[in-house]
C-alpha cells in the first residue's frame, strides 16, 4: 500500500482552467489558513495558470502545490522554468509526509515539462525541498522590469532554490539569475 493510501489521502493533478469559481474560493481559503493569514491576493494570483497538485482526504483538501511557467535567465541562457507556488499542508496533517508526496508530483512535472525548477522557500518549507534535491542559488538574483534589470534584495537571495533537470545538469548556480516581472513579490 502506498504512503498516501496508508495515511488516508490521495493526490491528484488539475490545471487551473478546470477549477470552478467555488474551487478557487476553497483553495484560496485553504492557503490563507495554511499560511496563517500571510497569503494575499497576489500570492494567490501567482499560483494560477498552471498545474495544481492537490492532496485530499475524506474531510477535504489537506495539501496543495502549483507549478506555473516562468522565464528565468541564468547568465545569458533563457530557461523555461517550472516555478513552484503555494506549497501548503493543512495544520492537522503536517509531519506525515503529505508535503513530500505533493512535492514528488511537483518534481516530476518540473523534470518532464521544464528546463529548470525554481521556488522561494519559507523557513518551514526549506528542509523539505533540500531533502528532495533542491539547491540554493549561489549567485546574485534580479528581476527584468520594463526599466531594465533590478537587483533583488537579500531576503529573496536567501530563499531561492532550484531543481536541476537533465537539460541543465551542468548549470552554474554562481551566475546571475533573473526572473520575469509580475505583480506582488518577484520571487
Ligand atoms: C512546509 C509544509 C508544506 C511541510 O508539509 P508536511 O506535510 O509537514 O511535510 P512532510 O511531512 O513531508 O515533512 C515535514 C517533516 O515531517 C517528517 N515526517 C514525514 N513523515 C513523517 C511521519 N510519518 N512521522 C513523523 N515525521 C514525519 C519529515 O521527515 C519532515 O521532518 P523535518 O522537517 O524534521 O525534516 C507545511 O509545514 C506547511 O504547510 N507550512 C506552512 C506553509 C509553508 O510555509 N509552506 C511552504 C512554502 S515555501
């Protein structure tokens, strides 16, 4: 029996286009609660437009992550990036491997569909990602705005992690990494 089945939850994938208005409201409420209120409308906007990984049990949603496509540039190489957003597990189900099961699906999506994986880790999330092979980005970070490249602050630097795929096995993480511009937080 899989860990998921043994723990009484199942994991499934849905694209944002398949979510009804009610589904979106339920998801936003779930994320708001899981992040203890530290999750605003722009954070929710960032997790739309790609693939959602849901963990659910008989009482409802217990875990979530989303992979959205962004354009990141390492040095002068443009990388089709699977950017991971809104990773969260319901407080009642933490420390049972739900986060790991959700991230296993995320990693598979990134490796199959993208050149690179990237995310901005919270202190809670960081050990989970590092354990799964995600790496800190060592070089400077920036964002490509309409006025040109703007360096990212140290906080962003400290939380940026990447996942290599076979197409970037030799990627030098000491280079500058820039992301595309969006509303809310850059990373
Ligand atoms: C970060 C978060 C998603 C982790 O979810 P989770 O389901 O608790 O993650 P896991 O259970 O896979 O792993 C967490 C810990 O439980 C341990 N664990 C996993 N299965 C276990 C089990 N059956 N029994 C005991 N411990 C277990 C893991 O080894 C890990 O331990 P460690 O942190 O000491 O290394 C969750 O804490 C959360 O939602 N936090 C708030 C939102 C947030 O910060 N999200 C991350 C954004 S980047």
